[in-house]
């Protein structure tokens, strides 16, 4: 079966939160396992955690998948190791958004992705406006591909 979603980077603000761990991550895993999204879809978790790295994020993700009742196979470790990434947004400053944009551009380059970006805001309502403003001021819509904000 051919994937229905074209290659893109799926950027989740609140990437270490309850919604990501209990709902989004298991859903993305199942969609990929069923070949409904391309193996070229990369997932970037974004959170304020200054200590987390991509490696510790991948370990967190495996734990979350297991806790959600998914019977893990070697495939899960491979998917997490190839498709999941992490970026701290720390305080949400303009510099944090600049670093995030550099990370997005680097992942797009490294994985030969078109500049298709989906931003998913798994955040409390009070953080939505500041996050959307930060994204807009950082020029994320300047790419050649599409941009979506959910």
C-alpha cells in the first residue's frame, strides 16, 4: 500500500506531554507500521525541557509506546531511531525559534525532505498565541513547500 501522506516534517510543540505520549505517538507509530505515512516523515518533538536530547527522547518514546499497550518489536526501536528527533525551545525566545528553524532546515536537508511542515500545537490554550506568533516571526512559511498549523 502506498503511503497517503507525502514526506514532511511533523513538528509537535508539547512533544513530551501527555497528549503526545498517550495519543499522538502511538497513532503515528500505527500509521507508519501500516504504511499509511511515508518512512520519510520525520517527527520533531519540541518542549521546554533543557536536559532532554534526541537520544533520551527516543528512549522516552519507546517507554510511551510500551505504556500505551503496543507490543514492541525491533521495528519500533528502528522507527524511533530513524524518525524521532528532539529540540528544546527552552524559554520560547526569538533565539529559541531561530535555533528551532535551523534544526528543521537541517532535518529537511539530512533526510532530503521537501519544505513541507506540519506544526501540531499540543499545548495549553494560554501558550497557543505566543507559539503561533513565534513561528510566524521566524519565517517558517517562507519555504517552497506547504505549511500547516494544527
